[in-house]
C-alpha cells in the first residue's frame, strides 16, 4: 500500500492510560512507520465511552503519533485495554 492511500495502525492503550484522573491530560506515543509531521490523523478507540473524555492524535515527529486523552472535571475515566485504530493521511493526498 502506498503512503498516498494512508497508513493504518492498530494498537492498545498503554497501562498509564487505563485510569485517568479528572481534569488531566494523559499522552501516549505510538510508533506509526511512515507518519510525517503535518499529516492528518484520525483515531478511534473501540468500546470506549467518550462521554467522560475527549481524545485526539497528532503526528508529533517522524514515525510517531501522540494520542492525548483529557478526562473531564466531573470525574476520572477508567478505560479498559481497548483497541486503538489510527489512520494517518498524508497532507499531499488531500
């Protein structure tokens, strides 16, 4: 598959992201070969109830995506080990 069609990667949450304290941001770096700064990142977390959290991902360095999860102020979040699906789309492809 060429880089222009996008890069797909699947992983699971690291142990540091399974229990997030209220009103905090937790981050996890994920190696995604071929990702470049400036590329678009789409992320989904299977079986994850996002009512208590907001999550996003960015290409933070070559071959590295940083997933950030923010737990809202009303309570922390207990996230079971869930599959994370990442799709990196090159800026050139848009």
